[in-house]
């Protein structure tokens, strides 16, 4: 019944987009219109001045840091909305209730692996501005380690280790940390989220403590993402 | 003082982050929310005073100049909307203090305050965005928060409505993101001012790509603002939410898409070729559809809140229709109608909420003689209904007057006729309700329930007073709005 | 008209195809989980499209290496990588919230089928 209209709609959109794309700049052109002075500024500026080798991290946390604050807020909103929906749900009707695994190998291996995963996550967060990575990637790895703990040892023990209230507080506080770093820019006499413009020392290119506020923001985002992941999973596992 | 432009968004955001940290006990969440909203209102008022004379604040976040960094732009248009949006929020938050807690468990209640503030932050962020991608991010914040405040209510119809809204707004987000990336592909810019200068040349080289991108953006934001054939999510979502949430969703959240499109069409795409400029006219045709079919659907509803929700579809149609002629006078009317509808519909949903809170009745047929039990609430409801129809001395009349004048001035008498006709149709579904409420006989006499508590009544009556004030002395507001429309159209 | 140039843009085409497949899945399938999967396919398509815009033949990833080439044009467009990252985070948030809504709906109604939910409500 809804097959035909949906199919026609999709074909119509496909036709319009095919029309548009057949005249769009070809794929992979080095002189494509999007490769303009804006892009070159990011890359050249990075090479010579701000001293953050990972340009993507620099864009995310510095040039377009305001968008990233919005992005962290979207994560916060999703956790809030999901927590409000799942508050007071039992998790019983969804398949069988989630319990700890009784597989010895699984438990032993997880016990050994989790600390290393966490250290790697922290490494990716902390070195996000000098190498591939960043707060989002590292936070996901850190959250992944806690997710592994949840799946192997069950939601009850996870909540005992990391009470839900702590997770929520970490979530809100890490998001507010971003705002605080931004307000720091105003206090230093520049604009919101200002980095070098506010006189924050940028440090030596390629070293751990470099890039000014990028490092601070990355740390907050890492905690935020990790807290988001574990909060969502604990809620979905029905431990409220 | 320029920092106010960013604080306008940052204050409600911080409030939302505070709630799970400091608002874990009892009434603290409410106090944080109210304090935050009052601060935001003060901030918006200061911005309105600064920008009312036509001066726009351009704020460079992180001190990076426009093509590289994110720019925020607060002009008379965004400051005016921000001020009234946060003012309405004060009333809604104050109303929620008594209405919401008994419907929600403590955890959900805490997140309700947080999500309300996030919704406000998203709306204000959309109003002050001057960068396509930043616009997208704040669009997503408000969309997710809007779904969230529907689903805090633990009932099947709310959950289903929230899911439907979420999936459709994900499709809309996909369209918007694809449109943005097509535009970026051919221009290499995301900032509004740079796009406006780059687009005319680019549109000559890649006309179909630009047109497809604009069509995708219009579809996405049309869906988010419930433009006629894309409005299917709205009746369920707005009628199944808690009453204060409905007031915010119907009054404010659907307007964000309109604000985004106004800015895009009036300032970014205005210098582009005729094809792109014809798009508002197309939106106008859809708007007429919404005004007629929305009214017909509203007439057949038996549930009070569903009727109000369909009425929103109609009023969205007015705003798009007045916008589509791209005339300063009509645009003045359209912007004023954004605020007027927000006040009126907010008040109608809150008074419906009061009626439901006190009597538990939400079927239109059960409301006979309700005025004998709740006269003050019914006065507010009557002002709202009169404003919706456009009776003189209410604010609805002023905005409709300007919309009609503007459409006539732009040489579109047909549009003016549609506006008048649709007002007549609104009378057909609002007045029977009001007449039955005042003069109908209550089904069970003697069972006199007192009026709602003062803490719930004053927000509703305050909004009613605001409607009358805007209706009787519209002069100062109109002068600010004339400025806003002029700035928006770049004339 | 659609010209054969389209085939010089196969990467874009693949992104658009994924977008349309996802959209079609969302529109036609009655199962809520499949709708969410469609949503994710749709978003993945857009992200593929976006990173394809950023790529240029013979360029490096935009992470400066010590002693590497320093001229801006030898790298891919970092802005699109950054926007795609933001887009991914937003997509993940939407998915997580949609799934929690589905879990709750399933608990209350015992079905994931849209048509049956519609029937249950009326």
C-alpha cells in the first residue's frame, strides 16, 4: 500500500539529485570550488602558526569550537531524553534481563583487557591534537571499555562501581566545563571560546601541552562522551 | 556588551547542564530553570534595546573572523524573537511548577527542566546563527529536545508521537545536511555573508546544484516547521505532550524552521537567480494548502488539544504565505505573527492545560458551561480564540492587518483573500467552543470546582494581558519590526 | 538532462544511493528497528557524500607530519572531516534516543510494528 508512493518519491528525489550531480564539480578535482581560501587558511595557518598538527582537531575545538559545543549539547540532550524515557523501566520485557556472564575465559580476558583499553582511550584523548584522535574518538574508546564491563559483569555491578548519579553528574559537569573554558576567553578580554586570541600560551608544536584551550576542551569532551555512552547503556540495560 | 549575543545561548545551555548536577533534589530543578529563563529574558531585553535602532551585533566566536570561524548575528529580527520567546518561556516554566510534577516520576521531572532549557537554547541558537553548519547543529539540539519533552510523559501515545516526530525530523535533518553539503561543494563557504556574495556567480555556473540544495533545505526546514504536506507529525506530537510542553512546541518550536528559512531566503539567497527566488512563491502555494486543509481538519476534531494542534498548521500557513510575497510590510506582519501566534497558542494550550488539570476533561463536547467553573481561564481562552480569528483589539488583528496590507502592496490580492477567508474558517472552529463554554449548560450542575491555583493562573492571564497590550498599542513593536524586516530583506 | 558525466562522480553517486536506500527503508518498512536502521543508512550516505566532497586525487590526510609537505593544497579538506564528525555524533545521539523510545514502546505494547501500534492506539 505504501510501497508505490514511497518508490515514486524516492525516484523523484533520485532524478533531481542526478540532475544536480551531473553538473556538479567532478570527484577528486584538486581545483574543486570547495578547495578555496577557507580550506587553505586552515591548513597553512596550522603549518605556520597555531602549532597543532591535527588540523581536524584544530577546526573542531578551535576555529569552529562553537559548533562542537552544540555537538556536545546534542549528546547531552540525547542522554537526557533517553534517561527521561527509560526512568522507571524494568528491562524485564526486553528479551531476558541482562545478567553477568558466567564464562570464566570471558571474565578473565575482560579483566585483563579493560585497563589497557582505558589507558589507550586516555592516550587518544590527551594526544588528540598532535596525532589522529581527539576527545570524541578517545571518549568512545573509554566508554567502550565501560560498555565491555557492563556486558561481562552485568548492570548491577557496573552501577555499584559507577553509580548512575555520578554518571549524570559527570555528564552535566563535563558539558559545563566546555562552557567554562569558553567563558575563560571572555574573562581574558577576548571573545567566547577564544584560544590564542585571548593570550592562552600555545606551547611548542607537537608536544603534549600545546594548542592552548584545545587540550582542555578535548579532556572535557572525552569525559563527556565516555559518560554519555555508559549512561545510555546502563539505562537501556534497565538499571535505573 | 557584544558578549550578550553569545550569552543569550550560553545561559540556557549552562542552566540545562546545571540541572543534573545541582538540581537532584525536590524543587531545585524548577528553581534553576526559572532563574535561567529570567536571566535569558534580561539578556534578550538588553539585546533588543541595543539592536532596536537597526544596529546589528556580529559576534565572532573564538575571535576567528567569518570565513574561518563561526559568526553569530543578532539583529532586530533575532533580538525581537529571542526576547518574546524567552518571555513566553518564563510563563510556561512558572506554569509547569504545579502542572507537571504529579505527571512525572522524579528522574523524568529533572530531565524535563533540563530539556526545556535545551529547547530554548536551541531556538535562540537558531535565531542568532549566521553560519549554515551552526544553524544545523542548533536545529538538531532543539529537535531532539522537542522530542524529549514529548516523551518524558510515560504514556504510549506520547512515546509513539515522539518516535514519529523523531524519525521525521531525522529525515528532515538528512535533507538539510545534504543541502548544506551541496552548497558547500559549489561555494566553499558556510558563512551567510560570504554565501550571499558567492552564490550569484556560483548559481550561474551550477544552477541545478544550487536549486537542488535550496529545495532540500526548504524541504528539511518545511518539515521541521510543519509546512502543509509535511505536517503529519504535528497533531499527534502536540496533542499528546504535557500541556506546558505543547505550549512551547506549538508556540515556539515549529517557528525555528520558519526563522531559518526567512533568513536563508531573505538574506542569503536574495541575490541569486530567478529560479531560487521563485522558491518562496512555491512555499506560499503550500501554505495556502495548509491554511485550507488545516482548518477543515481542525473543524472535525473532537479533542481540544488536537484541535489546537491543527490550528497551528493553519497559522504556520499564514506566516509562510505572508513571507512568500517578500514585501517589507507583509514580512513585518509575518514576524509579528510568529510572536503573536506564540503568545496566543501558548496561552490557549496553557488554559487547555488548566482545564484538563482541574476537570480532567479534554473532549470539546464536554466543555459546555466550563466558564461557570473557571471564568478566569475561560477569559484567557476567549482572548486567545479572538486573537486567532483576528478580532480588532487583539494582537492577532494587527499582524493579519499588516499581512493583508503587504500582500496587497505586493500585488497579490489573491493571497489577501486567502488570509481573510482562512480567518473566517478559524471563527468556525473557535467560536462554537467559546460560545458553548460561556453559555452552554454544564452537564452536571452543582459540582462547582474552584478555579486553578494562582501560580498556574497568573502565567496564563499575563500572556492574555500581553496579547491585549500588543493589540491595543502595537506602535512601538511595529517600528522595531519594520526595522527588522528591512534588515532581513537587506533594503 | 542527466549526462554521462554522472559516472565521473561515482563516489557522490554512491553516497546519494545510500541516502535514497535509507529513505526508502524508512518509508516502507513497518518495523521500527528497521526504520532506525534506514535512518542510519541514510545518514551514512550523507557522510560518505560529504567526505567525498573533501577528497582530491593525490592528497594526504590533514595531519601535519614533521618535515612533511607544508603547502595547504597537498591535503584533503579538513573542514568536511570536522563537519562529518559533528554529523556522526548527532546521528549517534538520534539513534540512541530512538532506540530507547523503541525499548519503552515495546515494553508497553509488546510490538515493534507501526501498523499494530496504530491499531492499539485507536
